[in-house]
C-alpha cells in the first residue's frame, strides 16, 4: 500500500489531525461528481438519440401514407438533431469541469500516481481513436442528413 504523501502529514498543517480526512472527503466528492456527470450525460444522450431516431422513423412511416404530413416531421427531426448536438456540447462541458476538478484536487493533495482516477483515456493520458462525444456528433449528423434528404425525396 502506498503511504500518504508528505504534504498530508497533519502535524505540519494548521488544520489539525483531521486534515487528511478532509482532503480525502473533498477528493471523494469530486470523483462522485465526475461519475454523476458521466452517467447522467450518457443517460441523457441515450434518450435524445432514441428520440431522434424515433422522429426519423415516424417521418418514414408518414411518408408512405401522406407525403405532405412527413415534411414537418422530417424538419422537426433535423431541428432535433441540431438541438441534441447543442445539448451534447453543454453536457460535455459539465463533464470536463468535473474531470478537471478531480485533476486539480489530485495535484493539490499530491495524490500518488497509482491512486489517481484514470478510467478514461483522457484521465489516464492514453491515446484514443475517437471520443464518445465525437461518435455521438457523427450519429447526429447522419440522422440530420437522413431527415433533410427525406424532405428532398418527398418534395421531388
């Protein structure tokens, strides 16, 4: 087991004997916030992607029955894809803020390397081919293209 860093020696701080506990509690809270952001963002992304696909599917269904009724649905689908991309950007900013807070606390408390949070490529300094966020954007572009192309097909 790795010992606490020298900076955690409670006798050298004015905070008293419980300072390592306070630092660990702050770190624990930061990691919990990071985890919450990851889970909440992914859950929201799943719902929004399902909504976007459902709108496109509804448009396809309507286009087989009445082409004029499908156009507003496909337009709504394209708009929904754009709005979902904006939501994805905002929620990724929440994730980054939580991730960066964990990093700052790890540096401040001089957490040993083996104890640092490194579960994602970004946190662990590993290379990745693509991020989940990039793939979500790619899916949203594909859905928007399907919606816009479908409008063109219905009109012509």
